[in-house]
């Protein structure tokens, strides 16, 4: 959630729910150590981008939604979407592209407009019930985008696989129950924003 302020890891690919160590010796002064990141998370909201990958037909209608299967640091398997922090000095567009490529592979070919506009802004809170979205570690503000992809998706990093579902399958309560942090609500909002819910 990716969805970033300065990252603790060289790839900058920490999704919601993961914690990774800083590079040895603090190789990049823009990265935060684990202690610095934890302190920042206690004091201010973190900026993320999230991408809902979709396949579209020739008329631009969404035909499939890509849902990631990811292993968490504690060994749980969760459904989620592309997400990660925005790095210091990085544009939102560049952050979104970077996370799409990191999670879906370099051959996914995401189709980003020159000036992406989020379909919603999601706020994740450490206390459940404040909003539909929850992240135990932090208060995070996420800019969420629907992103058509035209290539082959081969998950990388901690994403285990991409499951392509119809919009109706992606909007079910059963899938929402498998998704981390309230992202089932985000998927439904994404599908509604592009007219894919019937």
C-alpha cells in the first residue's frame, strides 16, 4: 500500500501488513530504519498508493479483476491488491507504476494515464471501526486506482499468485472475508467507479 514515504528496504515494496529491515549500513539516507519507521508510524499518517488491476474488453469494459494472494510475515495467506508506500520525492504516478511492476512483474504492461486520478482515498486506522479500512501498525492514507493491464502477470516479491475473477466474483462477501484490512470494500468501490457492478 505500493502503496510511499522513505522506505526501509531497497526495493520499496512493503505492502500493508509487512515490515522489512533497512539495508545494511544505511546505504541510502532516504530509507528509514525499523526504529525510525515505527516512530514515524506512531506520529503521522503514511501515504500509500493502491492499484486494482483489471482486464478490459475492446469497449473498455472491465471483464476481470486481479486479486493477489500474499503471505504475511506471520505466515498467514491473505487476498489483497497491489499496494505500497510513496517514496520521498517520488510522484504518485511513478509509485503506482513501481508497485504494479513489483507485484505483477515487468510484463504486466499497466496502462496508466499521464495524470492518474484515484477513484477514492481510503484511510486505514490502527483501531478497527474508525473506517471500513484497518491496518494494525499505522494510520495510512491511500490513493486507490483502477489500472488496466494488458500483458502477462507473473507475481513477484511476496505476492504468490494473481487470481483473475469476474467483477461479480470479486464483489462477493466470500472474497471480502478473505481480504486484508477491509479491501473487499475497496474492490466493490473500484468496480462501482467503472460501472462494473450490475
